[in-house]
C-alpha cells in the first residue's frame, strides 16, 4: 500500500545504558507509593552491561515510521560533535531524511545515561544540550509539508509547539502530539494546541497533569481530554492502553511479557499507533500495533533495537485483546 509522508519533530540524543545488579529499587522514605533507585554513596558500582545507542523522541518515532514503509524526515537539533554525527549516521542508515536537522556549532548533542535495574525499570540522567534550545529558525515552519507530523518534546517551548500546530492546520497535515514533560507543566495552557491535534498520546500521569484531575481511571481521563473528532490515547504500562474518539472508548491489554529495558516504549507505541491511523486502519488495530511495537522494544536494550521491521500479520495481532469500555 502507498503510505503518506511523515515528519517527526523533537529531540535527538545519545543514550548510554548501564545495567547492574547493584542498582536497587526500593520505597522512597517519606513518599508513599514512590519508588527509588539506589546505590551506596561513595561506593564503586560494578556495571554488568553497557550499551550505547541513539534515542530521543523524534529519532525513535522516525525509526518506526521508516520501518513501516513511510517516507520519513526529521526536524531536530544536535551539536557539532561526535555524538551528533553518530545520530545522523544512524538515521541515514534507516533511510530517514536528515536535511532538516539543525547542527548547532557551539552546543553539545543531548546525552542520557540510563541506570537500568533488573526488570527494566530505569533512572535517566539527562543532559538536554542542543535539544533544549529549539527556535523557529530550527523548526523551519515553511518546510512542514508532510501528510503526517509527529510532534514530540520541544523542551517546554509551548509557543513553538503552537506555531507548528498552526502550520499543520494551514497545510492540512495530520498532527499527532506526544508532549514532553516540560510542555506538560503548562497544563491548561496547552489547550490552544490540543484543539489543533488529530491524535493526542500521553501516559496516565501525563493525562493527570493535562486535566488537573488525580483520577487513576484512564477511561475517565480520556473522557476529560477528548475533543470532537480527535483521538486521545492514554498508556498505562502493563495495564495496557486506552483510546477514545467521540463517544467510544477502547482498551487494549498487553500480553504481560517481561521487559529488559522500558526506554523507548512510549515512543514505540505512539509512533506505531499513528502509523496505523495514517494508513486508515481501525483504532482497535492501531492499539494492537502500538502495543506490539512497545512490547517488542522493551525486550531489547536501546529504544530502536526492537522496533517492528514490517507491518504485523493479522494472526500476530490476535494476541492483543480489545474491549469497548
């Protein structure tokens, strides 16, 4: 089938994954329900495994779209350094167009160190570098011509996100939005952007920030967020994913598969879900494909290693149960 063109926008990082049996997960003293990843202060901690990869929401999403056959481009921001060059090389090897990537001569590429404990839970030490300083000069609004735009974190630049949303509206592009933590701090200040979004993808905690409601019921959060004609998706880890459009809500279960590293699961889900919608598949199948992509990613180290390499077959999607709620 002929697929639409796709543009992803957001961060590009160099990721280093450190695995150690000495990274301990335990309750945070004085913070009920909060878990902490702990090491002994002053100790030398043996690392059992080290993996270096590329990451960042825009590059991770772009890899999914490219693997699924979309002609894919990326707008991002990197430094003029070895890490930036590695990112460009990796993207090019995936046939992703990098001509719209800004190389900031006096800045460093974003860098993350991920302390990964057994079971895949991790703490990320993030240096945002060049990815923290997006401007309209970097984003090149006049170049937004793709059929589908997948917008990820812009390090809190809400005004720029709104400009991108308006550009998509002018060009008739389908806009899918997976906002970052810095953007989400604006809460209801994001409403002008949300009104221009075709697909909104957040996790349960992010939905709570957007609605200002503490409810842990994803269906209720979907109902609070959904606008007429818009698809709202809320993910909740092993509890699955919910999607709502108009007055209908669906839930997709996970298979319960164990994870090695959870890094990139959200990007994998959101990009695969959007790819399915862009190819006119049903919301039910989009939920299945998004979940399958996320479950494949968490079984590998690195946000791109497990990304689906082709559209899944119908018999494979049967493992993911959907119910209307």
